[in-house]
C-alpha cells in the first residue's frame, strides 16, 4: 500500500517468516528541525528490539522513518508510540519557535 508519505509492505524472509514493514516521512519546515526530531527520538530505543527494528534518517527537511517486524502487533504498538512521541517533539519545537518570532 502506498500513499503520500507512507508505504506499507508484507514480505516473506528466506526462513519463511512474514516480515511487515512500514515507511513514512514527516516534512518539517527546516532541516535542523528534522534533525532535532530525529535526535530526540533516536535516544528512545525500541522496547522489543528482537521483534521490531526502526531506522530514522534525514533528507533535507524531511524525516524518513522505517519500521519492520515479524510481529504485526509489536509493529503497530511501536509505530503508534512513535507518533505520540514525535507529536510531543514537534509541539515543543513549535512552542519555542513561536516564542522566538
């Protein structure tokens, strides 16, 4: 499934297990803001690193996120938690930006 800013995929690994993955992007106003969000969220490691992998990257002002897991429930929980944390970071950036304007 593809859409603007996200891609969902289900594949089979060489050992026959199903791997679920999701890629999505956040477009921020400035590149340094994308790095702030990435660096803030990078310190919070996955609770189940044997089940879920997360890769964050920055391309200009775009934050790129990739998640994959063999457990669909663990993937859903991780992605949901990521959105909650990312929302807090972006709100914080917006709050400080608006006080400096």
